[in-house]
């Protein structure tokens, strides 16, 4: 009798072991990000040609979830934190006048069960990866590739250039799934533990890039062959937010007023080279800066002072701009110092000056 009881217990344990199966999920971020034309994007899950030739695309990472039929794996979701839009990347953009521009990108996904890539709105806090059906998914594994995808036409981006994220944040995520009780019972959600190559805790949020659960700013992303050496040492200068001003606001004795923003984007610049010489000069006048009548440039001029980094600018003289960072650096350009007596004698009309700005790295 005792033997029969032991045998029954052993058989029961074996039965339980056979029906139990853990769902295994792994997230693998790309070790380096590279922009490519849409048709050139290809992964083991995403076939070539899923993105059009008008899109610039970078593969961010891959989530893979393995399961058994007895797991009844349904409706996987991403629960996210730390994401914000819009995502703007800064770099050479050959339209809108050319030069350095900020252009918008989106985060997309392509899964082992989707026919086309689709946009993700991760800032919403929760995002379905396979729709809202309660059907059991198959086959295993369920795989998701994540991508950056350009809003604008890829033809305007410069091969060999790099693009820096200057707006938007990339956070972390956890995975959940739908669980339905016996006999079509109550609906609940269950967490899916996700492993990470860096050995991050499986029960904590996983970063979509990098190895830290904190919000991360990615490095500059090159556009070109991912087997090539990424471009280095780029200094991208632009003058933004140029505004008109009232001459009276810039009289001597008043605080200088901002008339533009100088933006300098560094891409892959070593720490010991993150400083530049910048100079400002006018082609119309050798010494100093002067406003002149738009309609009659030689009729009357109004001298003024230009300020950068809080100091008055000497026309054509180098200014050391240091303590720069890779990515976007900004400083205001200001004017002031106009003598009221000179301005009050000036003929009425619009006045302007054309200022040239040059930047060169400090060797």
C-alpha cells in the first residue's frame, strides 16, 4: 500500500512538470546605430524592401519572445516610461536652403507577424505589439524589430554625415501579456521577464538603447555603410532665430538684446578637441559693425556693438569658445551700444547689416 502512494505522488509531479513552460524574452539593442536607405534595411525578422526608398532608417534593437502552445501567449504590450516626442535629429539636410537642419523621425516596429512596419507612440505609456485580438499567438518566437524612420524624404540627407538626436527622449520598457481565466474567465495581465545582454535585472524596465535603465541620448548616428568607420570630428555651424529689433531697444545703457542664436553641433569629436575659434565680421566695414539703410546703403550708418559669450566682439578677431559637448551647443548673439544721438539723426527706414561667422577647431 505504501508503494502505491509513493508511485502516485511521483506520477503527479511528472505531470505538473510536463505542462509547465516559462516564457522566455530577450531584448538585444544594436551595439551601434547606422542610418540606411529604407530598402537596404534587413534583419533576420525584417525582410529587405519593407521600408521605401524615401525613408532613412536605423535599426534600434530586437525583442524576441519564445513560448509553448500551453502558455496561451496573447496580446503582448510594451509598458513604457521615459519616452517623449517629437524626435528631432540634427545634421546636414539638403533642402530648405541646405545646411544643418533639425528634422523629425519616428520610432517604428516590424514583427514576425506583421506585413508592414507600423509607428509606435511609446510616450503614451502602453503600446500593443500585435494588435488587440485575444487570439493565441503562433508560431513561436514572436519577434519585434525597432527602428528610427525619417518623416522627410531620404534624398535630402547627406551620405557620410552624422545626425544627432536634439529633441525627444528614449526611455525603457517592460513587456506584459493578456491572461484569460479558465472557462473564458476574467482578463488580467502578467509581466514577461526580459533578459538583456548586459545582465540587467529581468524584473526592471529595459532600456531601448544602451545598458542603463535611465533615459539615454544616443551618440551621433552616421548615414552610410555600417562596416565603414563612422565620420569623426564634425563641427556643424548654423545661425538660427534671426529676429528684427527696434533700434531704440539697443541704445547704450540698456542691456544687450538677443537677435540670433548660434548653434554648433559637434559629432564624434574627442574630448580634447571640443573647443573652437569663432569670429564675426562685416564685409561692408573693416572696423566695427554698422547698420545702414536698406534702400540707400551709403546714405547713413549707425554704429553698434555685437556681443557673444557675454563679451563685446571685435570684428574679425577670434573668440575662444570652449567646454563644448558632442551634440548641440548654443549661445546667444546680441547687439547693443547704439548712441541715441546718432540714431535720432538717422533718416527713417529699415536698417540692416550682414555679418559673416567663421568657426575653426582649436588644434
